[in-house]
């Protein structure tokens, strides 16, 4: 998969979450089918804290691998898994043709900021999961990165140190958590490059279509949105149509700046909807001729 990211010209990728029921499944598959002709570099499905959500990930990613032309990447976390169970899931992914894994530690179920207690026979950091996936076969491995540092990191210096350790443990690329100012992402990219590590870091982008999406991106990014973004969007809070139009403008401009800075791939968090992502990639000129 990494070859697709290194190919000619900028690319984009798309992320989904697993369906909880048959209605969700229909929504997910509508979005997948609508984005398939756009030939993303890869598509990924997140991995939940347990139970049916995990089943939804493995079932959906297997279906993508067997029924679509998309390149699938499965997320995997160390939460509540022994090493033996992680080996099983990785082996299962491989058996259905999924050779790309986003290796994550994950958060404690229920309270993401609660105490991290590793499974007694499990792993503590994503770095160890990267090593495990690498040991088990010829996989392309991605990891997460945080533009403003992971919430549990004491400072940016230690955050960068552990990110680079994780990359050097065998990751092919990293995907960054959300941000609103392209300069902030470019500073993360520079921090990694300054250590001599040349593993690509891809920006995570969520199209701003509603006031709720704006609030979600602020929460997930871990930093306030810049005043210039809020000044354009907040006055439109009571006009959903105007908000959406301005939000797509803001998202497109952010992506344009990233592409101008040589970023090789834009990773879109789709929330299992395709329309906004399709609009942004069309405005960026990233739609292949055959779509
Ligand atoms: P790690 O890289 O292990 O880092 C966790 C913390 O430990 C950081 O503060 C880090 O600096 C520190 N650290 C790392 N190594 C060491 C070390 N050796 N010694 C001391 N400290 C260390 N969550 C899900 O549950 N499912 C998903 O599908 C999912 N997908 C995601 C996709 C993306 C693109 C991103 C950005 C996040 C995703 N997450 C997902 C959230 C992620 O699981 C959480 O943010 C989690 O808290 C950290 O996981 P990690 O892999 O970054 O952890």
C-alpha cells in the first residue's frame, strides 16, 4: 500500500467506523460505494473498544477486501487483548486479504482519559504492536500521530520522541489527528523530520459541514480552532446551508495549503458519509478521469 502513497501526484484516503446494526451497515456501504470510483489510496475502518463493534470492523473490512476494488486498511488496538488474541486478529486480517494495519494502543473503554491498565498478557504501547505486526508477516503498518501532542504526553519533546520510536519500530507512515491550522500540522511534520526520520506523516481532515462537526473537530484535535476559522463559521450557526458552504470552503483551503507544501496524501475522516469528501476532492482536482 505504501507504494500507492509514494506514487505520482497527491492522493487521498478515507476512514469509516464499523456499523452497529443493519441500518448503519446500509449507510456505510452507500458511502463506500459512492467513494470507490474515486480510487482513494486506501480506505480504513476503525476498531472499537470491544464486542459487536470489533465484529463489525472484521466483517466489514473482509467484505471490502473481497467485494470492492478498494485497498483496505484495518485498525487494531491493544485494548483488552492478550498477545495471543492480537496474533489471531492479525492472522485473520491476513487470511481475508488485508495486508495493511493501523497499529494503535487505544484508550481505556468508557473513560478515554482514565488509567491505562494493560491486559495482563497484552501490550502497553503502540510501538509494541507495530513490532508484533511486523514479526507476523509482510504488512504495511501505519500509526497515529498528534499535531498538538497526545493528551497523555507531558510535552511536545517527549511526544515526538515516542512517536519517532514508534515509526522506527517499523511503521511505514503515520496519520495525524485533526487540526484546523495547516501550519500546526506542518510543525509536527518538521518535528519528525528534524530527528532524521523520513517516514511520511499524513494529515487527518474532517470536512466542516455543521456546527456539530466543528465542535467535534475542536474536541478531537485537542486545541481551540483559530479565531479566523471561528469568525467565518460561527456567525452562520443558525443557517445550516450557508454554514455548510463556508465549511467546505474552509476545508478545501486547508487542503490546498497542505498540498502546496508537498503533503503526499490527505486522510479524510468521513463519518460514514461521502458527499462532503467528494465535494472537497473534486474542488482539489483529485478526482481520477474514470470516476
Ligand atoms: P501510543 O503511541 O502507544 O502512545 C500513547 C501515549 O504513550 C502517548 O502519550 C505517547 O507519547 C506515550 N508513549 C508511547 N510510547 C511510550 C514509551 N515507550 N514510554 C513512555 N511513554 C510512551 N482509537 C481506537 O480505539 N480505535 C481506532 O480505530 C482508532 N483510530 C485512530 C486513528 C487515528 C488516525 C488516530 C490519530 C487515533 C486513533 N485512535 C483510535 C485513538 C488512539 O487509540 C488514542 O489516541 C490512544 O490514546 C493512543 O493510541 P496510540 O496508538 O497513539 O498510543
